[in-house]
């Protein structure tokens, strides 16, 4: 099915954001999702929330900034995409930690053996 005009525009904007995020990830490394934690010991998710707050604060203080500065909007969208990735990772780690707390490194019975990662993969099927 062919895309209508709005769907095509959505596709172009999403592709642009994807390219921006990939470019920045290659240029700066995976610092948003795997921060060095030199000074701050906060999680990646918490650090992304701070970046989003800072970006929104700049938007609020800059009169007319949104109307003229597309980079600010793209950065904010990018941070929100990274936040979504980080939150999903947090949830996966939480499930894996719970599985490890219950099953240790895994479970085995007879000739059946499940590692904690396999338990996590199975748990995702119920999300």
C-alpha cells in the first residue's frame, strides 16, 4: 500500500532523526546509554531525564526558540528516543535480575536447561 503525503513526511522525519542519532553515536560513542559515570553515578535513564529537562528549560527561556531552531527540536526528539531505549533496557535488566534472584544462573531438570538470559527472552513474550 502506497503511503499518503503525511505518512511520507513522517517517514522522512523519522529517518532524519535516526541518521542524527546514529551519527552522534558514532561521533561521541554510546555515552547516552553507557555513560562514563566520572562524577554522576546516576543511571543512564536518570541522566537522559536530566538532559531532557535541560533542553526543555532552554526552550522555555528562549523566546520563540522553537519556531526558529530545528536543532533544538531534533535534539529533544533524539533524547526521547534514547530514553525509550534506556527504559526498555532498565525493564529487561529488572526482569533478568528477578530471574537470577529466583533461579540463579539458570535452571535445569533432566535434559532441559534454561539460562537466565533465556528466561528473560521468554518473559518478554508476555509483555
